[in-house]
């Protein structure tokens, strides 16, 4: 176990240029304000007044779901986290005022004992902590805590952190194994990883212990959710829309260390597993880290879309059986892919291995980025890999606006996911044009990704500095060339990282070039949806064909088993990007009759593929990642 | 309009040899007795005692469905019809006793006014004719009438016919346009065609008029089903599991003459359309016949499985949108295909055209025959075109045993569907080894179908006889040769029939040979389920590959766009049949990873295909009609 690599926090990494600078600024100048308007319009902010009358005049009752939603506070908290991350990058008094105003409302809403949940306080004040299974209270608390940690680190202010700590202290007081404590845990994991962030930020081990308790207790028999249902006299059978054991939906069917397959709601699984690694790393618990590694491999080997999406079924927003990866019906929720990114990020702290950073990159550039339109103001909740033209981005998934602020916080916080540091040196996981500061040394990174494979790292240091730079060689890279100050170097990667140990001088320059061949992908036979199909990728980007470029009836097109596609720069299209063009066949429909004995004729055509993330930004139409191929 | 071709009834046609003789005898000696035991065991026979206590001690209430089923009487009536048809072929005192015993029970159960329905009389006596929409009363009456007509024609006895006529007379008295009459019709069509059989058998035009009334009234506004619901104070919304207008489920959303697409429950649609032709032919109503022809083409052009199955969706047991023909989820109920056969049989009376007889043959040899196991005692309700090994025949679909007795009556009555006669002469639609008697002339037909294409017809006549023999040239035939007394003849078919007009002498012999090439089939592009796939047929038989011959993972196999399969006789297999063998590729799964960049390797293999009807008679396993193909 090598837990020596810690992420370099956003406070020390600034994205300065290129692809992600454009996205960061789009989110910072448009997305956040759009989302604020939506949150205000929907009621998440007014709900903090704890006044039923302020719920937009809706006729809402004390039912399971509305009045407002049980997860409204988390939507707002994720937005606060995103806005705080933005404030760390750029001064924006207007945004800061919006943030501070919400914090004041949170302070006012917080109860004397620290409790804070607008839904429970407004609509069912006597239900506090009575239905951990369904009501998302600790989940909302978790997001509040995450927002507070980021707000504090970004602004230096204690306002939100004080609110969050008061609430966290209440949780410490109420939950755990001690006498008079509740030994329950939340139906929707999140509090666990949030407490670990709070622990790391404050050094207060009570938060670590509570997180550890939640993880250890989860799934123990007799199940807490059964016990709390009896206590609240709830005799209704618990039947989430999930195959198999109902508590598997929330990963509480058995203790985590016994789990061998990833099951249930995908976001919940990823958040839980992220915390499992967090705790495992800190307390050096090999069984937790082994569990996380085992379940990671289960996802990657059997349940991962080519785009980095996970959780194929809408029914349970989650996992089904191995290799069940339908394309058009793919759920592949944006938040689930963000969760996978977070899980990989944690695992990367246990071991420098590109199996984690490759998947993080895949998810980031494809399924996650697909979740937001190029306008910064429209979103996908689910990210299918094929569409007949009926899947469109929407300004706000009002029924469950979890993904848009989650996207905003990830993009605004992206600088915190690029680099690690350890005793050995510095690791570069994701090539993004940025400046990163370390004790005694600064790195200036320039990258052409995702469209070009050239990367440069320049060293700034006052004194020569002996340390290792570990540079990831992506799995998609073709021929890789590496030069230091113009001198070619051998590229010998260990677990996907090339380790450059030397005494670095000021002005040293590393050039790292990845050839980016077009890759033609095939799924293993078990993936029924992709049988007889093929897909294209280049660099970190998965490509798709869209009706806007190729006309309708995409299933008419058939690619050869070994297709020849080449990159074409298109600076005018969709904000500038590299397309793929190549030859395929188009089956021509001549048959008038339902069945014929004539093998369909084909004609050669040129197909144009665009990056998957950029689809659905023009006229609505069909899309395919997996295209038909000849055998 | 040429309505001059009448079917030659079973009383004058005897199947003497070959494929259908074996099936007829299997049904006559095994299937009918098996089904009798099931009907007795389930309760259909005891239900005629009209005594709740005799319902097998089941705890059943006055709910919508059980106690016993609303269609139990029809199951029994179809069995009676099948057994009667058997008695017409072969004396069987044991079978006759079973039939007579049931008739005695029916006589006892019949009410003084003629009413007879065990479910209504036992479980909700005050609901008589109160819910025509749901309760299947007239549907059950229809099957009773059909059974009675066949029983009378087969045995000469009046016992069952008297029961049926008393009931039919009650219907004549109660339904229609006159004062004091109910102007309703049954939710499940059947009574309409049954009344036409009764009219043809008795010559009583009141039955014709009532059938005509039911057809004309159906779907008129305001809808009768709405009106009767108001009358019985039933305020529940009527929501059959059917897309679109709820009454489209039962073809009552608009008058039949206005309908342009076949919709709803497939069996209902076929039974209704059969009656539409029956009435149209008799009263020479061009609008009815045009309607039937239009809706026939809609089925054939857009909703027909390659196997002759129809009604792709289990949700409504019926039709969905055009070209929606999933393979594994195909409903393709046996009864629906029988209904299509009956509908085609009616249309063949309007016009001698092989577009009808080809489809009848297709349905008969494939989807319909698939419905019964080679043991004669196991059945499919639905007939999918692909299976992963989980679709099995069962001894009795107890929840709705409509298909098994329907199959039994069709196979037992098959001799009535082979030939027509008209002013011009005699038409041979289906080549089955049989002897057929006509005034002044007899035909002795020998046929090698479905496995061999040689057919012979020998004439027996006392005096030379000037008439036309119209012989169908099947659509699947390759080179066709025709000889009369050894002299080759031109084969010039009109609408699929070659017309041989001459003076026939005793001993004249016609030899008709159809080349039976293996046909490779492709579906039009609109059929998404068959895209990139191909199927095989030979003669009237559609073929499939089964795990028992080819091993598991059938989707591994890829056929060339122009495959080369050849027939192989296998006398030992599955009762003797002709297989198809040919070369294909098998994709080998080498990939360990979920996604790879290696195009799947292939190896040549020999595939063995069996007739579709014969699948699922060995160890349970996978099956495919539509196999993958290379582009």
C-alpha cells in the first residue's frame, strides 16, 4: 500500500489557458448565474425561510416527495461549492454577494442545536432523523459541509464553515456507537466523504471517526433501515425500483467489506466508495482499500460505458447485470460519472497507476462534459450513447436538479484534480494548461489536449531541485516522445507513469508529445448492445456521428472492420474542435416489401464524427457512438 | 369482385398421407385427450354444473377475472369443435362419448330462454349482457355456435346445434336495431363469424342479419361501451394496456369501414375481419371487402413476422406501430396467426390470388405449428423469433388456454382449408396428400411438402369432365415444371395460380414440381430488429438455428450477405425433416477487456438450421431466426 500521493489543492493550481480555461470561464460567467436563477425560481433559496407560504404558492402536501424536495438543500450546497471554487479563481463581487446572501439565510435557518434542513424543518419537523433511509438528511448535510470547506479555503471566511461545523458537531453528538446514540446511516451516501473533507480541513478526528462509523455500520444486520421503520410505525414494504435485495439499491444489503459486485444506485455507490478510500487511506485499513479496488475493477471491467458513463438503468438510476450496457436507453447519469471521477481520484492517492487517471480522463471528457451544453446553460441528466433525435438538453431538470450544480462544481474545481504530490515528487495526471506551485518549485504546463497531443512543462525554481516528476502516459497515446531541454529521453512507463528523477534547474523544459491515432473500438461479445458495432476515439475523446453532419437514419451506415478515419480541424464548428472523417458504406433501401431476397446494396459515403461531448448542440437529430460494422 | 370461389368442406376432403396426416393423427390420438384432461382438471367442464362449490375448491371471489375465467366456455367449445372435426375423419367411440357427455352438461346448463354462460350464471347472474366490453359473453357464444355447426356436420347429430340455435335465437331476439333491442356488440369479436357459419349451415338469414348488425354498429358514436358503463354505474376509466384510443384495443374506436390501419388485440382484429369478409361476400358489400383488403395489406406490408406471426406486443396482445417486429420479445400469439390464416381463407373466397394462400401457408407451417410441440402435448402461447434459452413449451397455459384447443381445431379441420370450388372449376391452394370429392370428379393429391417439392394429382371421373383446375404456384417456388400425362406444359400463372382448362379423363395425371432453393431473407431497413441480420427459408418453411445443433451464443455466428446453405435430409431428427447446412463465420471472443481495438477474429464454421416449427423440442437452449450477417 502506497498512500503517499496527495492531491495538489486548487489553491495552488491555476488553469491559465486552453480548453478547460474556456469551460471554466463559461461556467463562471454564465452557468453559475443561470443556475442561481433556476434555484431562486424553483424555490431552493426561499425554502431556507422555513416558511411554507414561500414555496412559490404551490399546492404541496406532506407527501414523500414535494414541498420542496428532500434534496433541495443539496442542490443549493453544490451551487455554493461551485461558486466558492469560482471565487478562488477569480474575484467576482456580484457572485460573492449571492454566496454571502445564501450563507446568511443558512445561518438564520440553522436551529440552535445546529440542525439544518429546509425540507424537514418546513414540512415535517417531527421527522428529524426518523427516516434516514429515504429522506436524504445526512446527504444534504454532506453537501453543506463540502460547500463550507471549499468556501473557507477559497475565501478565508468562516461564515459557512461555522454553520457546517455546528451541524457536523450535532451529527457527532447524535450518531455513533456510544450510549444514547443512533447507529444509523444515510440512505444516500455523501456525508461520509464530506466528513473526511471536513476532517482534512480542520484536523478534528471526530469527523473521521463518524465517517468511519457510517461506513463500518452500513449494511450490518439487523438492518438499521428496518429498525427505524419499525420505530416510526411504517409498515409499508420498502420496494425501490431495483432488482434483487432492496437495500442493495443503497449499498446497505451487506457490510461494504463483503461486497464483491457494485450494485444499486450508481451515484450512491460512487460516493460511498470514494469515502471508503478516504477513510482507508487515513486509517491505513487494507480491507477497505482492497474492497474499493475490487469494486473499482468490477465497474471498469463489466459496467463502464465507452464514454465513462456508469449506471445503465433508469429504473434504479444504477447498475444492473454485468455487460448490460444499452446505448439508446443508457441512463449514464452525469452525477454518476462525476462520482466515478471522484472515486478514481481517491484511488489515485493509494497508488500511482493510470488505470485510475485514464478512467478519470475518459469520464471527464466524455460522459461528464456531455452533461452540459456548449452554451453553458443547458444540461443532460442522462447521457445516452445513441439517440433517435428525441434526447435534448434542457435548461433545468427541475424534478431533480442534482447534475447541473454538480457539473459546475467539478469544472470550477478541476484544478484540484490534475496533480498529486508525495515524498517522491510530483505527479501529473491530467494535461491541462496550468500553473502549479510547490514548495521550492513551480510548474508551467501547456497542453494541446484534447485535440492535439503536444504538452510542455517548464520548471521555475530558485535553487536546483532534486525530485521526481511522474508523468502519465495515457492509454490512448500512440508513439510518445519525451524531451528534456531538447534532449530525447527514453519513455519507460511504470503503471502508466514515466518517472523523471533529476535535479531540476530553473528554466528546464519538458516536451511530451503523444501521437493521437484514431482508435477503432470494439466491445467484448458479452456487451449485447455493441455486438456487430464499432466506435471511434482519438486521444481522450470518444466520437459520435450526428444527424446534423450525416443526415438521418444513422443505422444505414456500416463501417469496415478496419476503418480509416483521419482528424480534420474545424475551428468554426461548435467552438472549435477536431472532427474525424472517413469512409463507410451506406445501405440503400430499395426494398418495398417487408422481406426481400436481395442483400441490401451499399454505396460508399464519407462520414463525419464529432466529439461525443459536443453532440446535441445543433438542430435536434439522431446520434450514435456505436455504429454498425461489417464482420 | 369475383366471389365465386367457395371452400370445399372437410366432409369432402380426406387427408390420407404425409406430413399433415401425421399431425392430424397426433392431435386426434394424443392432443385431444391431453387437452380434455387439462380442461377437466382446471374446471371448465365442472363449471357447467353452475355450482360454485365445484370450482376445484379455489378461493375465488366476484372479481374481474377468476371464478372461473370469463372465457372458460370458449376453451371448451374450441375443444368440442376440434373433437367433432376429428370424429368426422375417424370413428372414435371414446372421444365421441366425451363429446356427448359435455353436450349433455351444456343442455342442462342452458337456461329456459336459451342463455348459456357458466361464468356469468355461476358468479354474477345479474350481470347478463351488462358488460359486453369485458366479459366475453358473445365471444363464448360464438365459439359454442362454431362447435355446434362442426359437430352437426361431422356427426349428423342435432344435440349441440339445438343448444347453439336456442342461444343464437336469444341473441337475435335481444340484439339489433329494433325497438327494445340492445344495440351493443362484443368486446372480443367472434360471434360475427360464428353467426355466419350458422347462417351458412342453416340458411337462416336472421343470423346473417345479426352478424351484419354487429359489424355495422361496432365503433359507432356514441360508443356503446361508454353507454353500457353508464348504465351499470361503472365509473372506472377504461384503460386497456394499449397505446392510443382505448377502444382501438378492440377495434371499436371507429366504424370498421373508416379504419385504415390494423390496430389493437391481434386475435380480435383477425376474427372481426374474417367476419367482415364473410358478410361482405354474402351481401356483396364492396365497402366491407375493400376495408378487409386494405387492412389485410396493412398487416402483410407492415406488421407480419417472417414466420407468419402477427401482434408483436405482449402489452396489448396485439399490434403496435408499423415495422415494430422485435424478435426475442415477439408476442406472435398462436391464436393470432390462426386468425390471420382464417382471414386469408375468407379473402381467398373473394379472389383467387396467392397473396392470400401464400400467407396462409406461411402462418400454418411456421408460427401456428410452432405453437404445439412434437409430442402433441405441449404448447407455446407466444412464438418469439429468438430466445436465450428461457422460452419453453408448457403442458397448458392455464391462465388463458385459448391457443391449444384453437390449434387442435385448426389441425383437425385442415382438410377444409385446402381447396376451393367455383363455377369455373376447382382451385388447389395447399398441397397436402388428400382425396377430394366433387360432383362427377375426384382428385387424389400427393405432395412431398413441406420438405420436397413434388406434387401429383390424379383424376378419377366416370365421364370426361370439362373444367378448370387452378393450381397455386407458391411464391417460394424456384423453377416449376408441370406435366399432364407426362407432357410438359407451360407454367403461366395469373395471380399465383396456373389455370388448366381441359376435358379431364379418368386416370389423367398432373405432375407439378417446385424447385425448392434455400432462400436468404432480408428485412426492409425499417424493421430495426432485423437490421444487419438475415434469415433462411426453404419452401414454406422458415428455418432457425438452435443451440442443440450449434452450441450456445448464437449471436457469435455471422452469415455472409450471400450465404450458401443446402438441404440435408435427417430422417432420425425430430420426427424426420430436412435441415439446412452451410458455412458461416464465428466471431471468437479473445477480448478480456470490456473494450478493445482488435477487430473480433472469425473462424469458419458449419451451421445447422432446423425448421422453425420444430424448435424447443430438445434440451432448452437459444434459438434465432434472424442471424447476424456481414454487410
